[in-house]
């Protein structure tokens, strides 16, 4: 479950603990182990996933679902995302050790991880089982099945099949980070309807600009690990052109939700979309000028778009949540 991805992979790079796993021949302190297990779940990625779950639930109800259902869905979603992220760390521990951005994760820190590989795998499987049982027994089995689908998609499609083989890795694999809106919708309604699919599409189209901006900054890291992220195999100008294409498609998808979310949401979506597109064009213009050898232009700053993309998604889904609770503003 990511994007972020996939979100994913991107934001979690800053996680990890600087402490060595344990003194030679000594036992690991319980606190160190607990912190390492939590770090394997990539909490900062999970935060962003949860930001999309609750607004989807509010829109599905056009009001406030029961607090119990919201809490069950959030905890279940957290366990599912933690499961996928932990198993991802288990599989990718070899390339995490090569990349500076990820070299201090618990499985690879200082070349002697805080957590043993088998412990990480067992932890990831246990989290997934807990998510399935919690969502299935206390929400519904459709929500549980969708959470399981996200875990399996992230592990098998993104991590094992695409990440090390194709520049389309984050485009296709990023779909794993879109599942929380479906899980939230299904938890409330027991179905998956068109507005939930539109929300899925918004996050799906948001993920490449978000992650490619990060990958532009850390291109050398991915190249050293032989991971063919788009900025590794394409020129910066080609990357920013694709960022623009996906940005326009994303904004169009946000506007497609207006008939269901209402005109007040539409005003927010249009304004936020214009903000995002302006920044995407700004990055593209800077890269184009740099490649043309224009010394008067400022250096491209892809991390500016990366951070803006997080704020954008948060504000967009906040608009979904607020307008879903309003007794007026709908068509």
C-alpha cells in the first residue's frame, strides 16, 4: 500500500534509526527493537495514506460514519500499509544498503541491521494477517480483500516485478497507494462505486509527478542501485514533460469528482489544481532552460514540487472531507 508510493518509496527514505542495532555479543534493548519494527512500516508514508482514507469515508456517507468504523478502518489500513512496507524493506534490503537515502533503515544500518531479515518478514506477515482479520470481522470482507490486494500488489507487482526492471515501475506500482480510498469507501458502503474509482484515479495520476520529483533529486542513488527510475534512464527535460502530462491528467480527474462532491469542492479543486500546474510548469521551464545552457536561470528544484505535491494532496482531500460534511454546496 503506497505510492507513494509510492508514495511511497519516496517519503520513507528519510526514515530509519541511527543507532547501531546492538553491541557485539549483547542483547538488543526492547526499545531499540520496537523503534526499528515501527520504522520498517514507514510511518510517514502511512500518514499520507490515512489522509486519503477518512475523506473517502466521509464522501461515501455524505456525513460522518460511526467513530468505531472510522477507527477500525484507520487501524486496519495502518496495519495493511505497515505490512506492505515492511515486506518491501525485507525484499529491498540489498539495494537499501547501496543507496545513501535508505542505508540507515533497520535491516541495513551500519551494515549490521537492528532487525534480522526473518524477523522483518514475520513482522510484515503478522501485520497483514492482523489487518485482514480486523477489517473483515469489524468492517466487512470487501474492505479486507481490498487491503489484501494492496499488500499483494505492492509486494509482487511493484517490488518484485517492476521496480528493478522497468521505468514504468512507479506508474503501475503506484496503484498500491491508491487502495486506501477504496478500502475506506467499501468499509462504509460495502461496495466500490464510481466516485471511489475517481478518487483512486486522482491518487494514481498524482503519484508519478510526486515521486519523479523526488527521484530527480536522488537520481544518483537509484543509478548506483541499478533501479531504472525514470530520471535515471531519461533526460531531465523528458521527465518534467511527463510530470506535466500526469499533472494535467490528475487535475482533470479531480474535476471529474465535482458532480458527486459538489460545487464548493470544485472551487477548491480548481484552485489547488492551478497551483500544482503552475509549479509543474515552473520546474519544466527551469529544466528546459538549464538544458539549453542558459546561465541566467536558477537551478531546477524538484524537491519544491515534491513537497508541494504532499501539501496539495492533503489540502485536496481536506476539501473532500469538509464539503462532504456541509449540509449545502452540493448539486
